[in-house]
């Protein structure tokens, strides 16, 4: 009896010590008074009254108050001050990142927790949830499968198995959509590019024809000008010959007149007045014949512009040179005009081609935008379903934020009692 009383006294003493070791801040937290709890816990830390779970409760208190930045800071301080409790602090830090939707940081925190304890499968399950929320479906599927393998008796197994199958279907669907989209884009560009090439080839062919016409035009014009010049030279030569013939005729007449004058000088002297009058008449007749010959020659000219050609013989050398200079300037101006018209047509064709290309690009972008919006809407719907399941797993008993507090105390008491 005395022995049993001593044993009871020892157990009661140990239990009393353990209860007294629980700080006032932890009591307030367990009484669901997070605002008062964090104030007391911060004060206890300042007074160096730190227990094994002080930082954990402090971080959880800020979490309940939705002061997530302070919650993360508390867990970080706890990891530095109490590295032996890193597994639990990292796990709850991951849960804080998760609710902040910083899934990349949550994945990192859960990974650290799981590395500290390879049997802490709650961290593995929560990491799978974070992978899913981050749209890393293959990694999420791998973690879910590993969790089922390590925890085959878990109560959530049926739900997780359905989620794994949904992920398999979703991954296959996305891969098939990506393949079809790639084929569609390839076919679309193959459809657009040949038409562009054909139009450019056709346009190039037309411009080669125009350019060839432009290049050949000066040669043809040169031939025309050469023809005109040859006609002018020929007419001038003809006129020269005619004038030589007229001069010869006049010389013969003058010679005959001189012989007649020498044979009958006496009679010529006697009748000087009448002879003089006759000679004057002959010269007037000669001038009339000369003018008539020039008129007949002008009527036989073959120059394209007959009215203009009729005046060429009446021009002086300076006027002729001026006319030729004007003709050359007119020719150069015409060739310049043709070149300018060619450039204008080419510019208009290039602008039309750009307009057609811009229109094709705009239609293509519109089709791609519509297809993308449809795909995004469908993916958002499917992703929402998956996320709802992941969130339901995240809020389950296996991810209790207070995990490790009461259980730790009970485990120590049971060890002592044993």
C-alpha cells in the first residue's frame, strides 16, 4: 500500500510538472484566444521563457488572425531557434504559404518537412495538393500515388484514387490538345504561306513585264528618234540636191544668155532696154520656179508631223539646234514620267500586298484568340474541379494545423507512466 502510494505520488508530481511547463500563451491559444495568445507568447520569447512549441503556437496564432506575414516570420524564427522542431514548423509554414496561394513556396516548405522525416506523409499529401494548385499535374500525380503506396489504409484513399484517375485523363487530354493545336497551326501556316508565295511570284512576274517594257521603251523611242532624224537628214539631203540642180539650170541659162549676148552685142546694145526688161522677166520666172520647187519638195516630206516639218527648211541653224534640244528634253521628260508611273504602280502593289498580309494575320490572330479563350475556359473549369478536391484534402484531419501539440504531451505522459 505504501509502495503504491509512493508510485502515485511520483506520477502526480511528473504530471504536475508537465502541466506547469505549459506556458500561459499556449493555454490562451488552446482556449481559442489567438489575439491574447500571440501577445503573451511574444512576451514570453522576449523573457526567454521558450518551450518546445512556443514558436509553433505563435505562428498558428497569427495564422488564425490571418496575419500571414507574421505567421511566416514566427515559423522562420522557430526554425532558427529550434532546428529540432523543423519538421513541424516547416509543415505549418507550408500551410501558410498554401492559403496565401504561394504554391511554389508551399512546395518548398513541404519538401523540407518531408526531408526531415521521410515518414511524415501528411507533408507528402499537402505537397501533392500544392503541385496540383500550381498546375504541375505530373508531379501531383506522382505524390498522390506515393501517398497511396505509403498509406494504403488512409480513409481518404478512395477520393485520392479518383483524383489520380482524373489527373491521368487531364494530362492525356492536354497532350492531345497540344498535339492537335500544333498540327492545326502547321496546316494553317502551310495554307497561308503558299498563297503568299504565289501572289508574290505573280506580282514579281507582272513587274518584270512592266520593267522590261520600261527598259525597252527608251530603245524603241531611240529608234523612232533615229527614224525622224534620218527623215530630216534625207529631206535636207534631197533639198540640197534640188538646190544644186536649180543652180545648174540657172548656170546653163546664164551661159546661154551670155553666148547670145556676145553674138549679138551690137543688137544688144541697141536694144539694151528691151533686153534688160527680158532678163528681168527671166529672173522673176526663175525665182517663181525656185519657190515652186521648194513647195513641191515640202509636199513630198515623210516626217510624221507634217505641219511641223513644213517649217523646218525656214529655220536658221540656231533655231534648228534649239528645236533639237527641245525634242531631247521632251523625250527625257516623257521617260521620267514613265519611270515615275512605274514606281507609283509598284508602290501601290506593295501596299496592297501588305494590306492583304495584315488582313490574313489579323484573321489568324482572331482565330487563335478564340481558340485560346475556349481552351482556357475549359481548362479553368477542369482545373477548378481538381482544385476543389485538393482543397478538401488540404483541410482534412491528416493536415491538422495543431498537429504535434497535444499528441506530444500525451506521448510524454504515457512514456512516464509506463
